[in-house]
C-alpha cells in the first residue's frame, strides 16, 4: 500500500508523517508540491507545517500548488486524504472540507499533549479505533480554532462527521471542541492535532496516533 | 496606471483575537472612547491602463478566490487615484 506525503515549501512534518506510514507497515511515497500527478498512490497525507510561510492565510497559497489540482479531483473521486494541522487548513481552503481555521482565541501558540475522543470510526482514517476511544497526541498550532456556521456545525454533528473532539481543555477556541472532521463520504479527514508524532514510545507521549495509519492500511487492503 | 484596493475583514460574527489584543493596549496608552477594534488586511493592486468592468470583474474573482476566504471574511473593492 503506497501512501503519498506531500511536501510544500514550509512543510515541517512530512518526514514524521512518512515515518508513521512506515511504522504502520505501509510504503511512504514522497510527493512534491510541483508534481503534476499523484504517482498512483493509494492515499495521501497533507502534513503539518507552515506552507508558503502561512502568508495570506494558512493553507491559502498551498491550495493553488500544482499537485493540488489532481489531488482535489482524486479526493472528490474517493481517494483517502488525511490533512494534519496545516494539511487540515489546506483542505478547508481547498473546499474539500467545510469551515475554516482561525487564530487561537488565546492568541498564543499552543504546544501540548492533548487528550482527544475519537467520535467517529466510520472514516477510512479512524476505523481501527474503538468508538469513543480516548487518545493522547501532540497538538501544536497558532491558528487551530475551527469555525463554521451553526448550520454547518449542526450538519457535521448530525451526519457523524465530527471525527475527534478535544477533552478537558479546548486549546484554541474551536467551536464545539472540534479537533477533526470528515467529508460526507468519509474519505477526506482533517485533524488539527498530530497523530504522526505519537507512533513510537521513544519520541511520542503515547503510540495512540498509530491508529490513523493502521486504519487506512487495513481499509486499503480490504478495499 | 490605475490603483485598486481590496479590503478584507473577518466577518462580524468571527472572533478577532488580534483586534481584541490591540483593543486591550488602548488603555495602556491612556486612550478612552474607542469601544472596539477589528483588524483586517488591505491589498493594493496596480493595474495597467484603465479600470473597466472587465478588470473589476477580474479583481472580484481574485478577491473572492485568493485574497479572502468567504467562509470567514468579507471583502470590499475600491478604486483610488494613483
């Protein structure tokens, strides 16, 4: 199973994302922002970082990178895509996911090990978790406040598309404590915390993040 | 040469923590009577030739697709004399 990881100018967590794919047992394929195609990968991870310096708005310029044309088409066709942190921002700017991510309400950059509850296991990226499972993974963002209209928030809740929620602390002012969401089909997931930093005991607070990567690999095998 | 300015502001219902931080500094300057501050962005575009309807349509497209995010922001376009 070949999972592509896109590197934009300013991406930081592409190597950790690729490593998480390998730790879970997959083959990580490096994709470049200037690529005109997706090299026949089975799924794509958009990693965290500060693509294009976060100039204009986070993810706003990355949305127009050459690789995003085929990526948006493929995602609309069902290709599994996981956007982490800056990758989540890119997915929202690309209109693959509804809503937007704005400056943390505290104005501070937040870096902490964050308790989350997995709210939906019906996406291809979370099927390996137990419903309601609580996990701890790193969170690090300055603009992670998830906002959307009340109608969109109600729709996300009603359709079971809230994938993960912050527990104990809402670190960034996200509406309804939302940490991650999915599209209607469940193949595109955006998440502000970083599961790719919690896949090995040596460097992570837990190995709870591994489930995102084992989920997709199992899903692809069964597909 | 013509000049067009695109002003981008967070929608009124979106919390603006940066504006709040500026607002919080006003008291330290000893200022009073300013009840709210909201922060936005301005993009100054210099165009070749005259600003006609076709050009303005281009600027609207640019403002709606790149310069602003319609989920959280509103934009306004104004012509200024260079």
